[in-house]
């Protein structure tokens, strides 16, 4: 790929459509990343959460741009490093398997703590350091970056379009990550739903490391439907609590 040629082709209608399409896809593929960052950053004090999210997403952006300029290496990760019987293990398989196991472990522990009603005070757990949180974000960013980059390489051949799409998507995610994080952390049922989503993503990563392709479209559809149902439940609970509060006030006025 030649940058000069890529730049000359950048401002054609076809290239602009490719840029828009790829940007939207990168945002969709980044949803699971935002959810993980929102949950893991929630372990920090409120004043540090925004900083951790910003650093995590900026590092993800830098990492993805570097990987885009190393496309030949990325493609090479699909070549078998060694064989177990007739199964060829690639560098991509190792990364996906490790990331999937890490996600399963983290989300299972988080779900266990939520279901059992544990928190940092009752468990007397030492507060996770800012550096440790950022490191966990970076580790997951590495795994999600490969999915994002392989999608970009499969759709577009222009390197500049790939880089611009990744930058646009990450800027949008940085802008909205705070709202997503607040929404998840302020609604316990949504947080459990988000953790369940990450649990599925972890399982999918492990399956894909064994060359079992799973169409993420079905996962996104199922989580969107679950989110819709839960939003309806939240709305109904708020209306019920409001009516209950109004009824109690009327009773006090009568007394």
C-alpha cells in the first residue's frame, strides 16, 4: 500500500462511502470494549473514572493505528505456529483464547459479587489501583483491536481510510463513554446485563480461537432485545415508585 496513492483516492465518492461504512462498523465492534471499560473503571473513585476511560480509549486508538501500519504482521498471525494433531494453532488463536479466558474470569467474578451482594466494604478488598485498571483495559483493548483491524482489512484496501475510520470511531466512543458508564453503574440490572454480554463475548472469543465462527450479529440482536426489555422494566418500576410515593403523601395529608 502506498500512502500517496491512498491519499489521492481518499476524496472519491466510493472512498467516502467506505469511510462512513467502516466508521459505523468500528463503533459497533467497539461496544463491547466500551462496556468492559465502563465496568472496570467503575472500581475507581468517581473522580478517576473519566481519566481511566479516556486513557484506555486513547491507548486503544494508538494501538489500532500502530496495528494498521503493521497489516502484513497482522495477516501473518493467521499462519499456524504449531500443530496439535490436525489443528493448526496460530498467533491469532492464542490471543483470542487468552482474551476470552480473561474476559470470562473477570466477568464471572463481577457477576458473582453482584449476585451475592458483595462490595468492597463487605469483602474488605483493597481498592484496585489506577495503574492496575488501566493495564486491564489495555489487555482487553489488544484482543478487541485484532477483531477491529481484521474487519477493516477485510473491507477496505486504502490504509488512510482505515486509519480515519478508527480515529472517528474512537473519538465518538470517547465522547459517549462517560454517559454509557454512568448509565451502567447507576442501574444495577443494566450492569448485570452488560456483564452477561461480556460473558458471551468471552465465550465467543474462545470458540473463535478453535476456528468455530460465531456470527456476532445474533449476539448484538439478542443483547439489544434484552436491553429494550430491561429499559421497559426500569420505566415501569419508576412509574410504580412514583405512584407509590404519591399515594403515601396523600395518606399523610389525610392523617
